[in-house]
C-alpha cells in the first residue's frame, strides 16, 4: 500500500511560556504539509483563554489548509489518545524538554506516554520557534525490516514538504555480525573484508529500495547512505548529533513481540537523550 501522506496533525497545547513558539511552529508545519491542524487544550476553558489563543493564531503569518481548536476535560494522555483515534490523526506533535542548565533534551512523562501509545506517527520537537529554522539535513534509518521501505518513502515526502537539501540513510550494523577476534594481521584483514562485504550488501539493499521510488517521490533531494557498525539506536542517534542533522526519522516498530510492538528498545537510546527533532513513523506494516 505504501506510505500515506500526513493529512491531519494534532497538537495538545498548554498555557505555558513556550505556547507562542509552539503554536507558530505547528501552524507553520501544517501549512508546509497542507494538512489540517487540530489544536487541543485539555483543561479549563474560559473567555479570557479563548481570546488570548485566538489572537495568537491570528498573529501567525502562515496558515494551514484548515485549523480547529478543541477544548476538552479529562486526563491529558487518555484525552489526547482518544482525540487521535476520533479525528483519524496522521501525525501527533509533541514538545521535548530541556534539562536545566544543559543543552540536552528529554521527554517529560506525558510526552513519553503519548509516544509509547500513539496510534499514529509522532514528531518530537526540541526547539520550536516563532521564526522558521530550515530543515537542511535529514537522517533516516535504513534498517533491514518490513517497515523501512515506508519509512524511507516518508523521509522523501517530508524532505519535499520542508524543502530539505539532503537525506542520509543510515544502516546500523551490529558488530556481532563480524564476530571475529582480532589478534593479528591475518584476523584483522579477515574482519575488514567481512565488514566491507556486509557494508556492500547493505548499501545495495538500500539503493534498490530508493531506486524503486518514482522521480516525483525523490524530487531534487540529494541523498546518500552511511553504514555504521555499532549498537542499534545508540549509533544512529550519535551520528545524527555529530552531523548536526535537523531531523532524525525512525521506524516506529522493529520487534514482533507484544511488548516491543509499539516502543522498541532501539528507540530507547534516542528518546533518553534526544539528538535533534525526531519523527517516529508508524506505517501500514506496523500492524
């Protein structure tokens, strides 16, 4: 069936100091994707808040295809998840938090629960701003899995929507696949040859997937591959940080077991210390 474009966004807002930056960011994103934007406040509704929020929306220079504001009561996580199902949301937008006196970002308890349980793709935003920060470089996983083809489709779709210049597809390869003890020149050469062979196979696999996409899907985006031998999740997160990627795109599912179904351990390393904005793509293959 293939990846389906994001047509409906949802952002749960709170009247916090970051409200203006968050609203400008999500409205801008919805306008780039030509999507309907649902803004939901879980909490008390009054005329003062309504007027304040309406003025904020009217002050945003971009406008999405459609924008709706909803006021709900209830427990935040359950209410947002119910809204995702009710409105058939394609993308849930969540803000990350900055650790005090540190540059590192992490997920608060509500955002973490929503990321675990969301029935749709999730975008974790580190630095929402009133002024646009261009997305110039996307890093996306190229894992050998059923979900990766749709995730790669999503990465090109996102790049075209945001005007991204570059995509790097990262194949994280476990060191255990080499499994050779290096203790002399002969074993070193053997390990090197095995790594090169695995690297070549992985690159060919990814290139075959991308070559099957239409020219309209790829557009003028410059793309390439990068193989990394290391621990899954940790390695790609570290790579995204080192190359200063603007967005990291990951599969939502990598395991078939019940407990790993929606929140695989590969993502735990990334979500524990976010390297950049992270898009977790839930595809048709996610079940």
